[in-house]
């Protein structure tokens, strides 16, 4: 117990920033940015502190509790353990980078940053809250601002209505940013319906009139209940984590969203789904998890290969990256489904690694788009000469995504492989490994086309990243390599967080 | 004649009233149908009051009659208002609002 | 304190308004609105400070916690409705202002008696006292063809359902041999078929009042055509009254037999949620859209009712309060925008966020609350009813309700899209009358405060519902 | 000991870090080159120092890298044994020479791109050394991938050339395909034995405690070597990799990285030895690769590609030796080949530098214009052809002896034929480019001293190892007595064919080609292997991805859209019950009441 509510400050600092922006910084874009940078920096500094001060021996730390609705057992209860401490750090890194990467947003920037910061509070809140209902509250807060963020500042793509369902494509307006925003929001809220039902079921069956995770942890739930509640959590959180076939919001949403939102969403929010599955699904419902593990893992394998192949087929740069997230979240889910130490460790580390990597990707895509005003891969070429820094960072992100050693991606994927072969379904290893090969194919092809080869005609003079944008790129690249070389820094806390999970998984 | 006959009678009247309400074109005719339905209710009340040997049913019937009058008065007023602006009281033509 | 204190207050206010209208000439008529509002302020204050307690008429009229809770709700929402009506334009309205407020107050009186009624006769009379003025109010703009048409539809459907209800009441009386509700509840032991039949007919009658699917059909037409401040009030207060009466008839003192209603009400809730939400989807007129969304909300309240438990009932009460603020607020914003843009079409909202950002934020808050999003009242409302249903084991209903909130969000977000994403057609801000602004602010405060600190109201609702079982 | 080894490993890494993190230094170009060269020079010195001290026993150091609940899951560290030390010296030496050579070779580059080059070079040196020193499979995999990355970056060094960009990607993909097997194999091995560690694994192998059924595992691990060491059928990337700068080809694609596969097989030989079927496969594939590549080298006209196919062929030799259970022979050939093939590439680079083309048909009489380059090239060629007393003779003989001793008749025959072809195609190059009668265009002249000195050092080493072998007797393989003679005869025959065809012109090359009709036809088309790979890539992978892309967009997402469109449509349909006619609304009440009655009858 600390006397200073560190986690609360981490969580609410962005929200305070959002309020300040709304009420004080009218028509002053620079002030808006500075407030945003400061607010996120405060959170970031404190989450680095939390990460450094984290004690792997001590279970939940930085614990705070404040009763909200005592009659129903709802309280504002925060804490970090090994499972979420890294994700808090991830959120901090991504949002700091995101603020810098979207330094150039000029249209309605006041509202943009206010919504962005509100969203961030939601994300932090989900990761640190230990009360299931408050967890859910923050979850919704993390989803809704997306609608406006994508709808107002997003960009539309083009999808030709074709095939059997062409009429439905016309009816829904596929491809526009409004469509993407609506799809993303509704899909995720649809998922939250399942989560809510699951949380209620746990609350009711635990019978101790408490939504606290710590109380739920003490309860051994009936195996039959565990089975269906786990399924509800899997569907609900799985939608956010992009499981096949409920993933289609993600490419459209991420492709349409403005840079910082794509970064935050693909980088952090999708992890939030996986975190939910590990935290609520596996940790609270070990019997349910082992009952459904074969389904979860099989779908994860499908995600890996299918996502990679779909990414390869895309012509739009942002869609490639978006589908790569679908593929990589498959690795996370596969690691989780193995229910082994190595696999779960790999999954949690992959959440972090992929978060950073995909954040970097979207930052880069945003920069390329901003400079070249095109996302169509075939039209671009030879950008490497004009933007060597962006090209290098893109290659780095690509290498991490294909699991090259010395980047964080390798450690995560390798541990997942180990876990997969150790699990009840060793064959999972093969699609997983094949997925990394396919990743190499599409990522390098894209990198080659855009940055290498002959320079494409009809582009204005292009420039490399500048000033604040460098902060974003350098920060993310550094983290990617740093944790790739010293994975123990992250894996120490993860191990400590996994210990109780593994203990509960024992039959 | 037992209770059952009264109840059946009331049901018949009620059904006739409902039939009138749903089939009459003229708004005034529809009002008459409503009148029938409410009167069926009165028959029931009185019959039950007798059967239960309690006065409450009678009281209820009285109140119902009073309320019926008030309702029909408001109804007629509305019909007149409609006739003023639309020059028709044909229920089939009153579908400006729909969907 | 006599149990009738507040009712007497309302009756007195009616007399004062009538007097002012009769004596004061044109000026007096103009002032009736202000008088009504002032009177209501006093009454609201009284409702929160005085403790009318006890019963009268041999238990036919009770002033228990539920009744007091409901009366505060009625008075408060009527106050907002009256305040909003003060800015209604036009000489036509001004000249007949006395009638307008008088009708409003008499309907209010009906509601308040209904909330206390524990006798079938009183209940029926109060119900009609509440309903009949509404028909007249719906057609208040008697020169407009839509308004009178809507009034006729409202009237027809209303009286037919009154007749059905009265028919049902006759069987209830016939089987239970009494008009006192405790007697009826006792008679339900053994579930005599005629009694059940009668009560179902009563349920159908109330279904009309609360606008459950498929008894809802008058709702969209009436809402679209009647004047908006009235609709804002119509969409909340009578519904609240209907629910309170439902509690009295179907739950209070029924004991174990209460589970009889669970599947029926659950089914009614399910079709209402589905029907309301689906039909709201294609709407382009905002008032009509809100009408259908209101039907869906009734479905959610029925979910709480379907739990047939104290907590479920309490959650419905909470829901009603949250709904009062959010729905009235939304209607009032619609009124403001429609009056400025001359259209109730969705397009009137284009670019509102850039024209009048605060108004847009207010509307957004109302929509989020209606959509059931955290940190505004509607979230807790939905959560609580679903939670109550989950406690009652109605998981399928919880899931259905939760999934259809997604459909609901679609059309709320469509409005949000018009306000925030689309560019404005005109740059200048929307003019806002002071009384209207006050109402909107009150609604925003209600929505936000309840969203951040639902606990006191939850406790109050739980207390209010505690005596029912 | 440890600190010296760390210095070998660390110096290039520090150079890399410095260049990567200090853009001004990197963009300076020459400064970056100096840093890199100094680092690898220091590394070379440390490696020599290590090598010269006799090693009593294998030294292993480990540090935890990936923690786990019960002991480290993965550790990193150092594994120092004689083989590793020899390899260290080879790598540092060739890397040093190549970096020096590049100083002059790449004088035309802009400073930033020169800086980039040396950054990559330092990274490569570090990665290759890390691979050599790896004490377990995971560290080997890590550096294995990193050298692949460097190869990718350096092949694509001139990234604005489409061919280079394509070749880089192709190289990465193809080796990566092998790595899929490698990774899988490592994971399988871990599951079977519970460790990645060489010491533990070798101990288990020595004590015959390895679990049974490792064949699949070792086969998968071998796949990694197939990709990296360009064995059939994954050899297709190596010729294309010649799009990179020539010094890179010399270092990475001849001397060091491509030999990593062989090194891995020799390193893990105790494990392979436990799975005879895999060993046999290695030998067969190696021999077949050697022959196949040799035939393709015969028809190539690009001097670097000839050398590239020759490299593939020689890698096949090494693999065959390893497969014949003679890892020492394989490693010996690896070292000698590393030296003389680097020599050949660097000399070829000097030639290309001088004449500005890769095509041997456009060269001629260069020996007279470039006497120094010609001499060293000839030394390399003789060594590669296996002429006594150059190093190649001894190592090649060791390989052939090993294969013969392992009773692998057919592979032996293939390798023997390869020896003949090797001499033939190499002398074809020599005669066409350095002798013959065609005058080259321009005024080619010998390379500057910075390029020449590395060439001479390599040439001298090639001769020196050979002479040492001649004086001490070859490396322990008990070769049949007739073997040296046969091997020399084969080489001589090859040289003879080249002489007759390309120098004396007694037989026209066209006639020879006609005589070997189908073979020539196939070899020129690379046996259709590149086309097949391209077809698999375009047809299968891309076809599948197109299909998935379509399915995702129009079926999976289509269903989502259909659902939402249906919902919207259902709303629109349902709305029609709201007819606007009051009497229909009354019906609504009646129907609703009826439904209530029915519902109450159903659920009671």
C-alpha cells in the first residue's frame, strides 16, 4: 500500500488533461498539444515508476480501494500484478508516441485530443481495475470515443461491392470512415454484451455480493458454469482481440482511423481483449479455459495463417498492417490457449511486443500517408531515398513482426512455439511457424515495394520524419529492440503474474 | 338465468363493440363501438356484483358510465376538430402519420 | 400529515390556475404558465420535505414509500415539462394556455392518485383521470391536421385499451369478490383462470399506457405530431405512472404466485425491446426515432419487472428516473433545434457540434445515457435492470437486451454522426430560450450526477420497492 | 579466455551500436568505415590470440536470458572449442579483409551509403561471431536469423535497383523457409530432451541417452541448413544474391554465412550421428546439390554467378562430407573454401571494378591488363579445382575419402563428376576472361593496393594451408591410396576440356552444347527450379492469399454486412405494420392481448 494513489493518477491524468483541453484551450492548438503531452507524460512517468518499483514477489501492488456502491459490492479497486504492469507501460509508451505522431492534426484538434485522452483513461482503467464492474465501465469508455475519433478524423477507403452479398455492401456503405467507425463501435459493444453477462453470472454464482476480482479469485466456480461463462468471455473479449471470424471490424476500423487512434487501438486495445481472456477467462475460470482450450487454440491458428494470407492480398498499406494485427493476435491467443508457462508467458510478452510493433507500424503508415497522400502500395515506390529514417523504422517493425531475433517479437513468438508444442495439441506449432514465414513474405514485399525499387512517378517531393514525429519513432524503435535484447526485464514480472494462474490451472 | 349467461352476453356485446371499432369507417361509428365495449363491462360488473353480493361492482359500473361519458365527449370533440381541418371523418383517410 | 397532502396541493394549484385564467383576462392567461411552474416548484419542495404518510379509505389510498417516490418523479418531470412549455411560441397557444396547464395538472393529479391507489375502482378512475386530458393535449394544436389525427389515434387506441382493461377488471372483481388489491392478491392463490384472464386484460390495458409492443402503435404518431415539450413529458410521466400501477396490481402482496408473471412479462419485454429498436432504425424524423427508442426503453424496464423481485422493481424505478432526465432532455434539444431549423429531420442536426458545441454535448450525453453508456445515468439503469434479470436467472433476456443495446446505439450514433461528423449547413449558433436552457441544464445535471453517483438513488429506489414483496 | 572471446564478439557490436546510434558518424562514410575496420581488426587480433593459445577443454559460459519458474528457459553465452576458434579466425579474417577491400571498392558510394554499408558489415561480423560462439540452439537461431538479416540488407544494399531489391527479398524468404524447419526442429528437440544446450545434448548423445525417434527433429533442424547453405532445392536464392556488392558476396555468400549451415551440422554432429537416416539424406542431397550446381555453373556467363553456383556446389561437398559422418572433413573444406572462394570473389570484384561488367563473354586477355588480379584468381581457381599442393586439393580429397569410406557409392560418383566439372567451369572463366583473344574495352588496370593486399593475403593463405597439408599429410582421413591420383586426374580432365574448348578452340562450345543437348538446355534454364519456385510463390502462396483476401472481404465480412443489412431491412419491414390507420392500431391491441393469453397458456 502506498499513500499516494499512483495508479489513480496514471489513470485519470489523461482525463484531467481532456477536461483542461475542453475548457481552457479553445482555439489554441499549441496549448492543446502541450496539455496532451504533459498529461500523457505524467502517466507515462508514473507507469515507468510503477514498472521499476514492481516487486515480483508481492502479488497485487499499488493497491487502492474505494467503495462506490456498497449495497451491490461495487468498488473502485485498482492494483497491478505481473499480468498487467507491462500493459500499463505499453499503454504509456503508445500514447506518448501517439500524441507526438499526431502532432500535425489541425482540424478540430481540441476535440481530437480531448477524446483521445478520454479514451486513454479508459484503457488504463481497464488494465488496472480489479473490480469487474469498474473494469467494464472503463472498457466502454475505451470503446466509445473511437466512434467520433474515426468518424471525424478518419479517412475513407474504397471497397467495391462484389460477390453474393454485394447488396449488403451497398446497404451498409462499406469502405467509408463512417461505416468503419460504426462497425468498430457496434462490434465491440456487441462483444461487451457477452462480457457483461459473464460478469453477472460470476457475481451471482459467487454469492458474496462483491464484484471484486480478489473475491472472485477466492471462489471456485462450478465447472459447468465455468464452461459457458468462459465461452461468453471468449466471444466478448475475443471480438476485441480480433479472433476469426469476428475480426472484420479491425481491418476496416484500423485502416480508417487517424494515426494515433490506429496506434492505440491496434497497439493497446486489441491487447485489452487478450488481457481480459487471460485475466477473467483463464485465471478465474481455469476449468472453463481447459475445456475450451482446443477451440481457442485452433481458432488462433486459423487467425495466424488466415490473417497473414489476407494481409498479403491487400493493396492498401493500412489494411496490410491491420490484417497483420489479426495474424499476430492469433499468436497471443495461441500462447494463451496452450495453458503452459512458456505459452502464456509468450502470449503476454507478445501483447507487449506486438503493441509496440504495431504502434510503430501505424505511426509510420500515418507519416507515409501524410507525406505521399497515398495508401495504395502499388502506386508507391522508392521512398527509401527520400525518407531513410521512416524506411529503417518500417524495416525494424517488419522484422519484429516476422519474429526476428533481437527484437521483442522473436522472444514472444519463440516462447509461444515452445508452449504450443508442450500443450495438449502439439500440431498448433506448425501453423504458428508457418505464420511467421508468411509474415516475412508480405511484410518484406510491402517494404520492398514502398521503400525500395524504382522511385514511383507522380509524387511530390517527399521528406523524412521531423521533430516530434521522430520522438514517436525513436521511442517505439528503442523499446522494440531493448526488450528484444533484454526480455528478462519484462518476463520477470510476467512470470510472477503467471504463477497464480498456473497454480489454478493444475487439475 | 345464471351468471354464466350474463358473462356470455357481456362478452358478445364486447365482441360486437370491438368488431364495430375495427371495421367502421366513420369515426362516429367507431365511438359507438367503444360505447358498446364499455357497456359490456358494465353488464359484467353488475352481474358479478349480484353474484358476489357486494355493492362494489355497482359502484364500479357507475364510475365506468361516468368515465365513458367523459371519454366519448373528448372523442367527439376530437372528431369535430378533425372534421374542421380535414373535412372528413373517414378513419381510412387519416394516415398522414405512419411508418 | 394527511396522506392526501400533495394531491390537495395539486388540486389547489389547479384552482389557482383556473382562477387566474378566468379572472385575469389576457394577461392572466399568459401568466398561468408561470403560476403553474411556481406552484410546481412549491409542490416539488413539499414532496421532498413533507412526509405524507398513512392510508385512507380503508386502505384504498395509501401513501407509502413507493407512492412518495413516484410522486416526486411525477412532480419533478411535470415541472420540467411545464418549464419547457413556457417557451412555446404563438398567440394561439398563449390564448389557450390556461387549458393547457389545467389539463396537464389534472393528468398529473390522476397519476398521483394512481400511484397511491390500492383499490380497483380508485385505480381505474385515476387511470382515466390521467389519460383523458392527454387525448386533448395531444390534439392541442387543433389547426394542424397531423396533431388532430394523432389525437384521434391516441384516443381510439386509448379508449379501446381502457375498455379492455375495464373488461379485465370486471373479471378480477368477479373472481376476487372485492375491489381491494390485497384481496385480489390473495385470490390469486390457486391461479383461477378467470382471474388470470382478467389480469392479463389489465396488463394489456397498461401495455397501452406504457407503450409495450404491440400496444405501442399510437406512440410514434402522437410523439411526432404533438408539441414537443408536451411529448417530452408524455414520454416519461404517464409511463412512470403506468409502471407504478403495474407494481401495485401485479406484484404487491402477491407472494409466491408472482412467478406466474415472469415468463409473460419477460416475453413482452423481449418483443418490446426487439420491436422498438428495429423500428427505430430506419427513422429519419428525430422525434419519431426517439418515440421508437422510447418503446425499446420500456422493454428494458419490463426486463426489470420480469425479474419479479424487489431489486428488479427498484431498478425499474431507478431506470424511470434516469429515463426522465435523458429522454426529456433529448426531446427538449430536439425542440430547440427543430424550432431553429424548421425541421425535425435528422439533417437539422448537421454540424451541431460546430454551431452550438454545448448543446451538442448535452444531446450527446442524453443519447449516451439512452444508449446505456457508462458515466451517465442510463448505463446504471440498463445495468441494474439486466442485473436484476440475471439474478432472477433470465440470462437469455439479459443477453438479448445487451445485444440490442448495440442496435440501439446504431441509431443514437447516427444522430451523433449528424452532430459531430457531418459539416454544418449554416455557421451561426442555435438560439436557446432561457427557460429551455434551464431545463436542458437540469437534465444534463441529472444524467451526469446519476451517472457518477447512482448510489443514493439506488438506495432510495430499493427502499421504495422494499414493501412490495 | 572469456573476456577475450567477449572482445571478439563485442568489438563489432560496439562498432555497430556506435554507427547505428550516431548518425553524424555514420553519414560521414569514411569515418564509419574506419570505426568498423578498427573494430573488426581488434576482433581479429583477439581471435588470433585465442586461437594461438592451446585449448585444454571446451569452455562454456552462460547467462540467463529468458527466465522461467524453474531455472532459465533460455540462456546466452559462449562455447569455445577448437572448431569454433578456427571458425572465429576465419570469420574475423575474411571480414577484416573484405572490409578493408571495400574501402576502395566502394569509393564511388556517397558517404551516407558507405556509412550504412559499414554499419551492416559490423552487424554482420557480430552476428556471425555470435553464431559461431553459440552454446545452445536458441542463441544459434538468434544469430542465424541476424546473419540472414544482414545478408538481406547487404544484398539489397543498392536498393533502388529493382533486381537487387527482389534478390534481397528472395534470399530472405528462401532461407526463412528453411528456418521454419529449424525453429520447429529446435522446439521439438527441446520437448524431447528438455534443453537447448549443446553441452547437455552432447553429453546425452555420448551416453546414448538421447530419446528415440529424433529423426524428424533432426531432419527439421537440417532444413535450416538447407536454406542457409543453399542446398537443393532451396539453393535458388544464392545466385540471385550476387546482386549485392561483390565484397558482400565474398564475405557472406561465399566464406561465412552460407557456411553456417555446414557449421551447424558439424557443431551438432553428435545429434545427427544419432539419426543415420538423416545423415544419409544429408550426404545424398549434398552430393546432388554439388553436381546440379556444377552443371549450372558451366553455362553461366556472369562471373559472379559462376562463382555463386560454384559455392553452392562446394557447399554440397561439405554437406556430403558431413553426411558421410566426417564433420572434420566438412569443416576443413569449409575453411579452405572460405579462404579461396573469398579470394575468387574479391578477385572477380577487382575484375568487375576494372572492366565494369559481370559478363565473361565481354572480357578477355585480362591477365595481361591485370597481372596481379589474374595471378591471385588463378591461385584461387587452382585451389578450387583441387590441384596439388593448394589447400583445395587436400580438403576436397578429405571429403571424397570420407564419402568413399562411408560406402556412399552414388554420391561419391556425383562428387567425382563434380570435381571434373568444377575444374572445367572455373577454367572456362579463366580462359575466357583472362586469356583468349578478345580485347576488353577501355583500359582496365590492377586494383589499388587497398584491394590488392587482401587478395594477396588470401592467396598466400590458400597456398600456405596447402603446403602445410602437403608437408604434414592430410587431416587424418584414411583415404584410399588411389584417390589423390583420381582426383588430380579428374581436375586435369576438367582443365583439359576447358582448354580444348575455350582456349585452343579445337571444339566449339556450341558443338559441345549440342552434344549434351538436353542437359545444356536444362542447365541453362536452371532445371526449371527457379521458375518452379516462382510458380509456387505466385501461384500457390499468392493464389491462396488472393482467395483468402476475397473470402475475408466478401464472405466473412460479407456475412457481417448481410447481418447488419438484414437488421436494417427488418426494421424497415417491421415499420410497415405501422400503417397509419387507427383501426389497425386497435388490431394491434387485440392481437397483443391474444398473444398475452397464448403466452400465459404456454408458460404456466
